[in-house]
C-alpha cells in the first residue's frame, strides 16, 4: 500500500537542507519513493492513500544517540541532586526494579520518545535483553547496547574482575546474536563498556574487538563529570580520552556520550580518530556543564544528540543544544536551528551507522518521519519553520510519527502502546520502588518528601 502526504511543508534534512512547500511525499512499504510538487506526486500514485498535509510540516525522525530508558523511574528526584548523585544509598532505586517493572518503565520512555518525534534511539543498559521484546513491539527503530564494567571504582585498577568482564561480554555477544537485525531490521546492537573509570584496559580492547568482529558499533560514556576525570587520573595517570587512546579504543565506530570536560588535546585525539559524539545538551544543562560542540566538529567528530537520563523529549534536547552552545560561545547567531536539527536527525543516524537508511527524507531511504501541526499560536507565522520549531516547538505539536512506513502515532494517538495502561502502571511502579528503597535504608538521609502512600 502506498501512502502520499500531500500539500505539506517537507523539511527534507538532506545535505542542502532543502525545505519544500505545498509538496508531497510518497511512501511505498518501508521506503520513500517520491518527494516533490503535490500534483506530480499524486498523479504518479493515483491509487495511494492520500493524507492531507495542509498546515502541517513533515520532518525527518529524530535520532536519540544516548539514553537510559529505565531512568524514567527517577524523574523529579535525580535531576536536582548532582552527578554522581549526592544521595548516599548503597543501591539505586533503579536497581530495585523487577523485570516486569523494568519493562514498564522502558516502555514509558519509548512512549515519551514517540510523542516527541523520535524514530530511533540507542538504549544503553545492563541486561537490556530483559525488555528487548517489549521495545521491539513498540515499532521504534532501536540500537540496543548491554552496559559492561569490570572495575570497582573505589578499588582502583586492582579492583578489576576478569569474571565480571567475561560475563558482561558474554551478555553483549548474546544480545547481538539474539537481536541484531530483528524486528524486520529495525533492531541493531552495539557493545557498551560503561565508562573509563569502570573498565579495565583489557575490557576496552576486547570491546572494540567484539564490535569489529560483529561489524557493529560501540559506545562509552566519556568526560561526563569531574569525578570521572579525577578517578581516571588517579588510577591511570592520564585523562580519560588519553586512557582510551592508549588502549586503541578510539575509532570511527565509536559513539561517545557527553564529552563535557574534554580539553583541546583530547578533542584533537577524538577528531583524528573520527569518533561520533552524542551531545546530551538538556541533561548537561541541568548539571551545569556543556560539551565543546564547535571544537569537536572542527576537529572531525561526527555529531548527534541524546537525552540521557530522566527524559526522552528530543524537542527539548534540540532547543537546549542551541541555547547551551550559544551561551558557551557567547555567540548570538551560531549555531543555527538548522545545525541543531541536523545533529538530532541526519548526524545522529550517521554516527549510529544508519546514515544510509534514515536521518533525512530522501528517495530510497526508510520512511522514518514525524508530522507537526504548524497552525499553533507559538509557531505562526511559519516563515522559517525549522527555526520556529527548534526555538518554540513543543512535543505536543507532534501529531503523527512513522517508522519503516508504519504509523506509531496517528493524529495524536499512539498505536503501538496502550498509553493509559503504561502511564498508570508506571506511576505506581515509580512510587513503589522509591518507597522500597527508603524502607530498605531507613537511616540514609533523603531530602525529598514523597507523596503519602495511597495519596
């Protein structure tokens, strides 16, 4: 069945950043087969289902290059308590989720992602296979990565565990063997050693070797906190990026999350290796930090964007990325909204190794897109819709989302998730898990007053 969206504004996100007006896009199966003036496209596909796009804009789907879906459990608490958190609990609330609760909270995150125009995300989590089936059923394009570590940070290099490393790498291999290519090709996998302070040189080398042997990407957190830098300097004698470089970990398959505190020498190393960077601007701003985006791009890094923790709204991430980088540079005009949209779509797809298939609206590519209602008070006049949406857009402007030619949301209704059920269950799970944590550790100070039970 062919679908034609007609009389719309088409933001292609192609190399020329082309925006087409009163135009149409035709989708046959999972692919875009035509883009152009409405009369030409509709005449070429007379039997197609025709969707009226007047007053609507069609954008390439947003690509979230770094997230932890289970962190939806921590909303309203961990945003304001520092990183690493100033809470002194021996365990995190997230670690107390049951398998069923993990499935609920992960699905909640995907629900928010769909509602904000996201069509692809990289989920990094230990034992992600526990809820991979539930993620696949949402229809989202996913890159799944099982997080691995083998160093107890408090123990320094001598605290590394070969057994933990072997078990973690086996989980990675099992995930790739079981899920890479599933969901009609929508699901792919990465290898994910956690962070420089929690992985040994052997784990770094073996992770890259595994990724290359499977022909997949790999990812790691890098320079996300002063604590990380101090820990690596103390344990390894060099900054985190130099530690990765010394162990032959840097390369064009690598996606680095954060890079907030990298110095000029580190930026040069990352650029020379052709690494990709996920600029997680919204969470960075919450934590009073900013990645040096201009310098990373100039050095040769690929640039994507991600949400990281507690939220899945990529519309917010784009705006935070624009504002944060302008403030960091003290520059009123750079970057431009078109730059930020590129990082959040085509740039993200490229660093995830999916640039040939998705990230822009071009003939032959996958039909991954979202539609917004432009006729909103905060978006008109629609003189420059990319700027208007990046500066003023809201997730609620997103009306429809398509992945692989299938509607995940249509006219404001999510079709692949029982939204009411997930929201109600997630509300209960979040309250239950945090109460369980407080009951288990009653003597640990907690600066938050939770709502009364049953309230």
